[in-house]
């Protein structure tokens, strides 16, 4: 195979830590319980830093929300931005987390949730108290239409209208998510100033950056026009929410062009502190749309999540098409952040099966871009249904709603009580334990060279040691596989003298791939072939992925 014309000879990335880092998404209530109440917390995370740094080898931890919250949406419903929810710890414990993380060279990324607060936030309590309250305009309030119906047709991610009638003042307020999550009015300068102060509060305490929740939603159409109906079906590939949400095209309630100037302001606040990073959740429909979030002249988000990849159908042809479009859309000098799963989505093993989940690990950790893996994926943890009486996610409790709890079950650490997650009685745990935790746990997998964890460890070590992988260019190879059947996704990563070829068999059939040259297998889903020489015509076993060390290009045949 020869590299195709879409070769990305972009300028070599600057040396910012976040370009070369491996990110790890921890979901705090499900990660490790430090005080025995059954709920994961900052104490538990702090005691897991050696695992993250030394066993796994990641560089930065995105903590998941931990601000004060009634926890109806896992902490994405904030009642105080400048304090820690007591269930998760305290400011002192956060400070200790930062200290211990920094001592180990680990970065801490804080979840910043600017689009909405909890209805229990004092700002909202004040806002709803009267039409003339100072904070009335901090949220989006509107009169009903003449017939008493809501001001427009926008549908919420949790079903029904985004408008909730408030008896006290006789107006509706806007909530893009739960009724208990009123949207802030980012067109109000006082709101902006208050939310910028929140950034400074955590930056001053040593946060290394933020993951910005629904960053594409901060600015809405100022006229609040109706969304068009999705007559031909909703084109939103990210739509995993309530079916009501998908009945319309969400063109006026999100991705408003004014959002970019707002994100540039956020970036300005963060940039006043050296070496910090902004990572953002961006549900963009197209790669062109996504690329806008880097800002004009890089004044936007450092790392906007490339969520389309997360939705891509798992075939070589689909992945190749999307990756090719992603890299083609990437503005010069920009660097993507890539994830194949997160706390809102079906886990990799459930979506792809255990064997392809390993292929996915090879993909994620060898692409050009900062990889972000979800806690538990390094063990091959699967989704697990959660009985209604144990559900935590209010999104799932609404009629017709979709619960994200199955993705968020506790991390299994060992085969002891509650698989090492907590010492509390099982029925008091945040969510039920994984049924397979007795074998799918950190300790058990450390002892098995063929485990998911062992593969992740080898991949991360290889990535750290290889400039081609953590900072090099990428050239997608022509569609590959036996008889050009498209069973293989393959690419070459390059940085000066370091050259790596990656070939992934996305099927359960054996196939062959033609690489630009012979080389040596460095890491594979089959540990046994690591270190072996391979010709340029290479056989791939079913579900097999290989990373091959190649000679420099001028030595290729
Ligand atoms: C996106 C988050 O990822 C999701 O978990 C949350 O429910 C919504 N934003 C609302 O904050
Ligand atoms: Ca706890």
C-alpha cells in the first residue's frame, strides 16, 4: 500500500504537554470510594494516582463533575461552582489531590459546567423569586405565547419542551436538559463575569485545565426562533437522548455562531495561566463545523472533542472515510482530541465485542491526536443493566428517557469485597457492581499478558516512547485487506527517524495487508507476535491489530 494524497504534512506540533498526553476520564462516583460510604470520591481518586501514573501510564485525569450538586445528573447540575460536593470531599481534599498528582507529574482536568446550573443554585433561587430580581436575567425567562403555550418548539434532551412554567412569576424558564437544570443566560455580562471567576477559582487552586460541558450550547438564537422539524429524520449522529429530542433539527438552540466569541473569552481567561488546557464537548454535525471550535487563529478551544469518531460505524471503510475527513478539516497547527467512548455512551466492549474492543484500543492509542480513554475501558468493562430502583441518572427516569447508568458502574480493582471499589454494603453502593468483576479487575488483569489491561499498558508505553506516535504525522494507507475487501484500516505515523505502521483487521476473518516495507511488530493484540519480523505482505489473524516499526522512508523498497 502506498500513502494516499491526503497525507498530513502539518507542522510538527509544539511541545505543549496536552498534545503528547494520554488523557483518562474518571467518573468520580464510580471510581474509588475513599471513606466507605459507597460513593467514589476525591480521596479514592487520590489513592489511585499510582495506578494511573505507574501501572497504566496516563498523563492527565479528567475527574468528572465534583462541584456542589443535588446529583440528579451526576454532578452536571451545579448548586455551587466554588465548593466541592461533600459526598466527593472538600476543597482541602481537592488541594491534596492536586499536590499528589503534581508530585507524580499528573495533570488534573476539572469539569466546567457553564451552560446550566441546578435549580437549587442560589442564583436560580434569586432569579425565580421575582420579575425584578437582580438575577432575573441570569437565566432565560420568557412570557408564554398568546395561547399560553411555551415560547417556542425546542425539545429537551430529556424529553418534552425545554420550557418549564413557573407559577410564582408567571413565565417560562429554559432548560435544555432536566427541568432541574435551568440554562444560564450567557448574553448577560454579569453571568459571563461570574463564570469566568469560576475558572479563575479552580486555576488558582492548581487545576491544569477544564473539560467544558456542552460548550457548543452556550449561545442560543437571540430571537429564540422555532427549530425546523426533522422531516427526513434527525441528522444528529449524537442523538442518544430522548426520542422527542430527535423530532427536530437543533439549529437555533445550539451551535450559534456567537458561541465562538464566547469560547474565545473563556480561552483568554485560561491562557492568563501558563500551560493550562481547554478541552470541550462539541457536538458538531460535520468535521468542518467541528474545526470551527479551534477558533480563528487558534483563539478557541485547544482540544475540541472529535465526537463524530465515537459515532462512526465500525468498519474499515467508515473509519477511513471519517478519519480522512477529520484530518483534512483540521486547521493547520491544530491538534485533535480523540475518544471512542465516554460516560454517556455504550462501552466499547458492549458496542464492538471484546476482541474488536482491543482493536479499538490500538486505534485510539496510535492515531494522530490526544487520546482520551474512559475508566474501565482499559479492563474491557462492559455495560450492565441497572434495575430501575438503583438508577441514579434522572435522564433515564423520565418516561422514554435513556439512562447512562449501565456505562457508569463501579471500577473493579480486585476480587475482594465489592471488587475493591468500596467497603460499604453492596446495596449502598452508588451503582451495582459489574457481574464479571471477579475476573475483570485490575489485579487479575495485571497477572495476564493477554488481558485488556496488559495491552493498554504496552500501547501507552509504546506511544510515550515513540515520537511518531505521540507527535508525528499520519498517512492513511489505501483501503486494504485480502483482495481489497476493505477489512483493514492501515496508516503510517512518522516523526523524523521514527516510523510506525499500524494495521487493524476489523473483521473476524483472516486477511492480508501490504505495508510500505518489512519491519518488526512492536505491539499487537496478540502479545505472542511482538518482537517478530514481518514482511511487507503481512497476514492478519481475525480481530488482529499490529503496530510495526518500519525503516525510514528512503529505505522502503
Ligand atoms: C453532557 C454530559 O456529558 C452529560 O453527561 C450531561 O448529562 C449533559 N452534558 C448535561 O450537563
Ligand atoms: Ca465516598
